[in-house]
C-alpha cells in the first residue's frame, strides 16, 4: 500500500487527531505527576495507569460523538434543547466509564482504591464529580471549540469567495453596460460626420478603430497603465471635437503632472465623466459653451475635475438629465474597486455641471 493511499485513509478516519489528544492528556498528566520522566514511569509501571487510558479513550469517544453526530443532527438543525440534553447525557455516560477505570485499576492490581488513589469506594461522588467530570467537560469544550471555530473559518472563507465571485460578476456586468453605451454615442458622432466631411469621417474611423482595439484587447486586466487610459481619453476627445463647433464651444484638457508611467488604474474609470461632459454640454449660440477638464497626478493620488456648461433650461444638448447610466455605473464601480480610496463630488447647477474625483493610489 503506497504512502498516498495511507494518507487518504488517515485523513478519512481522522487518525491525525490521535497525536493531538494524546499530547493534550500527556500535558495534564505531566502537570499531575511532576515531570516527563515520571510520566513514562507512570504509564509503563504504575498500577493506576489504567484509569489514564480510560480518560483518553472515553473522552475521545465523547468528543467525537458530539462533533460528528450531535452537532450535525441536533445543533445545526435548530434542535437546541435536544442538543443540550444529549450533550449532558454524553458527558455523564462517558464520565461513568472513566470512573469505572479507577475500579478496574484496583481490580487488576489487587490493591484497594485507597492504596491507589487515596479514596474509599463510598467516595464515588468525589471521583465522579471532583476528579473526572471537570476533565471530561474540559475535553468536550475544547473539541467543540475547535470544531465550531474550524467551521466558522470555512464558512467565512466560502463567504469571501462567493463575495469575490459576485463582485467580479457585477464588475463585468457594469463594464458590459459601459462599453455599449460609449459605442452608441461614438458611432452617432462618426455618422454625423459622414455627410459633412468624408475625409474627417475616414480619419475618425481610424481613430475609432484604435479605441476599439483598446476596448477589446488592452482593457481586460483588473489594472492597466494610466497612460493607456489617458491615451484612450485623448482619442475620444479628438473624436468628439470633430462634431462640436470650436467657435462656439471652448474645450480644454490639462494634465498637471507627468508621473503617469508609474501608475495603474482600473480601465474605464475616468472615461464616463469625460463622455458625460461631451454628451450634455450646451450648444446655444447666445451663451458660453465650454468643457474644462483638469487632471492632476501625484505620487499619492489622482484628481480629475471636469466642468461643462448647460443650456438655459438646465439641460445639455440632449433632452435628459446629465446624470445618466454612465455616471451611475462608474459610481458603482468606484465603490466596488476603491471602497475606501476615493471621493466623488458632483455639482449639478442650473447653468453648469461639474465633477471632482479624487482617487488615492492603493498600496500593493
């Protein structure tokens, strides 16, 4: 029989528990007799050693009857009263067998209980309640504590795994919502250029192809270089500029630091704010129309401030509120990915809409 098969049998039968319980009882025996050398002398030559083996055997039986029968059959199904009475009954029965070990030791050695243990037979209650019972209760409590603690750790591990799986599923769902939303707006922008300026439309399609490549192949990791995210944003801005009248709309995008190569970020965290500004910026000729974006990157944080004008009726260039699915999704993603590392302030006024995002870099 090979070692792996022996190992499987040992694990199945919980044989690896035996050294633990032997060690546990040997510790208490060492405390009682005084030294480790006296322990071996006691176990091999003492007439009273039989009662030690009774302690070990019947306490182990009581512990595992509780762990593998009473707890699953009664405690875990909510039969608490039955469980309590069953545990008490198990302790009392096991304790009776342990006490019988004292009498068996006396019988086998031919010596009286008083000679071996310093008590008389009529002092049965002393043996039962003062000597044996506290030890049995301690062993049962220890075994139950280990078992319930192990079960709690396993349940917590399962909960964290399921929570992680749920988180990943939710993030994928949110990301799948963001991408079609962005694609829809971008295709509309290119479509508007086809009749006005075919050459610019062709250039825009090439730019759009680069952006799609990024979406399909370069943004599937949990974190991507910040430079790639910003390059995608710059391509998006260049594309949006083609459909806006530069004489009537002021556009500004400033990056205040150049430490971008050192940082990574979750993909598509910033673009929804930029997209929202272009989608809802006002286009009236009798009012100031603007999109102003400032990005500051330091060793400690990223700060993005975006502000866009709104029409006189409080709406942008589309007849809807400027806080749509894009911002809702990105807020949810921020909460999931950076729960304690970001702050987001949205100021929705009658003539302008602004967003201030501060994202602290997470330490690895």
